[in-house]
């Protein structure tokens, strides 16, 4: 139990060294083969004021909590979600689990039901789950075609203000790239600029893709916007949208941040194509976010056939090329992914299993904390350091094996050094939306 005082120590805490913003030889020298080090953390007035190797510094008379080797992480960053789609599964399930059916089912649901109240309550439900699980920042893609943009971005702006003291929320427009060739697309770019969002969209292989990308890059440069694309969410080896985005970034001399999500087709392409693509991505300074749970769910799905591949991108190869890569939750209880609870620990756990991010774990915890924060321009989030807010997650699990083998439902989440209520919202909060919309 964390004491309700302004000054205390967390003693005997295992912390991933990759998440520590300290240069202390004693801490580094004592790390385990999996990159954990046992430390004592002093917290005062909501901030971290000292981090020392456990037992090496005399602790003054103050409250102490011995974690007995339990792990401490910074709060999570979920850098690719779809809060506006979330929690529609009960009224609009995916009939066969395929990507085309997900697109069509979500489209029909949005046309029927996505008015402000519906979108607000589902988005807020997702944010409440995220906060209770220990997430501090969320980037959500928002379907932005025509009138839906005004509704959903308006709801987003309201929630962004209401949650500003607890969760940093970022919005990305989500349309097909040809939409930006129209007057409505230009209006959308202006609208997202007004709320300080990110320009985004879905890239598909198309004869006019290069021209579409040039338009998007021009719109972003004119409005000083960063970019976030969905690319190559397919098992088609001929889908090279990621390569096209990198080419466009270099051609347009773009200096803003670019994120590309999914990038699944990399895993089914020839070594030559992969090498060319990764070289261009590196040159263009593009960050990659993998969505392992959703891609595992949708990719290579065929009736009465076991899938033959995992659906995820080449996380190991990206790391070897020095390309920053994160993982995130993507969809939650909607036609694109029928499960999930906005718990980034679950995302990390599954990513470790699916992509073999273990033995050794090394800097893999950065994929849902430090690296993700850096990619969405939050340099003081997702790490543990002196002078930073004591926004932490305390797990009873001591090793990675212990943390990743149980749900850690009893985790303690600290915000500015104080324990928050981690009670999850009840699904019954959404019952009338489901009942009304399925009559």
C-alpha cells in the first residue's frame, strides 16, 4: 500500500534499466540478464527526487514501502488506437473475422449510430479503461469522412479538455488518401490543424499513390502538421506503400514527424525489397508502430483454415536497422478486433510472445513507453527520472516471467505519487447504447 503522504521511498524496486533517465554505474552494473536493476526511488511533492541502487544510500527518516523486488514502470503510452470505433462489437460483430468484413461492418455501424452521444460515451469508456490500467498518453485515429469529422473531432476535443490533467490525447484524421485531392480534404486538413492534431490516412497501392502522397505532404507542410499513416495492412507482397511514403518524404524534404502503422506486408516480401524499404525508412526518419493483436486477428484469415503467419511487421529487423518501433493496442471490441480492454500491458505481453521480444528483453519495454512517447513528441513521458512526475505503475511481479505470466490486475498506478482508483468501468455503462441500437 502506498502511503498517503507527500514524501516517501519505494524501496527494492526492479526497474528496466532502459526506462531509467539516470547515469549511475552502480545501477547499471547490477542489472540482471534481462536488464532489470534493483533500485530505491524517492518521491516528494509528486515528483521523483532521487533514484539510487537499492541499499546503497542511507534513507532519512521518512515513510518507506518495500516492494520486495516488484517491478516499477513509467505509465504507458498507447500511440495507435481507434477510440471512436471501440465497443461496438455487441451491436455490430464481424461476421467472418476478415478485414473486408470489418471495413463494411464498421461503415454501416457509423452511418447508423455515430452521433455525438454515442461516440462520446464509447470513447470515454475506452479512456477510462486506459487510465485505470496505467496509460498516460493516447493517440487515436478518428474516421473523418464528410460530416463524421465534425461530430467525432468535436467529441474528441471535448474529451481532450476534460481529461487534460490525467491523459494526454492526440487525434489523427483517418480517410483514404484520395480524399485529400478534394475540397473536403483541404477543409479536413484545416480542421485538424485548428485542434493541433495530426494529418493521417490509409495508403493503398494505386496508380496515383505518389501524387496522393505529394498532396498530403504539401498540406502537412503548409500547416506545420506531423503525419501518421496506415500502410500495408495486408499479406500482399506487392503492397509497398511504406516504401512509397518514405520516397515521398525524401522527395518533399519533409522535416516533421512521420509514423507508419501496421506495415504487415514487409513480413512476406523478398529480402531485397525489405532491405530497400528499410534503408529508405531510415533515411526518411520514419517511426513504425506495430499492432500485434489486431494484425494477428485479421491477417491470413480464411474459412476453415489455420493461419500460416502472424500478421505482424519485422520488429527485429527494424531494430537492427536503427529504426524506432513501438507497439500499441489498435482496435478494441469492434469489427477489427473483437477483444481487448485498453490494457497496454496486455499489448506488450502479446507482442513479446508473438514477435519474440524476449531472451533477452533488453529495451523491449520501451516499445510501450519511452520509444512510443518519443515518436509522438512527449519527451518527458514513458521514462523514470529525477525531476519527472511520479507517474508510475507498480507490479507485484519481480521478473519479466512473473509480470508477463499473470494479468497484474492488482497493479498500483501512481499519478504524481498518489495511488489512483484502478476500478475499471462496468460494461453496463454501455448497455442502453447496445440495446437501443440492436432493436
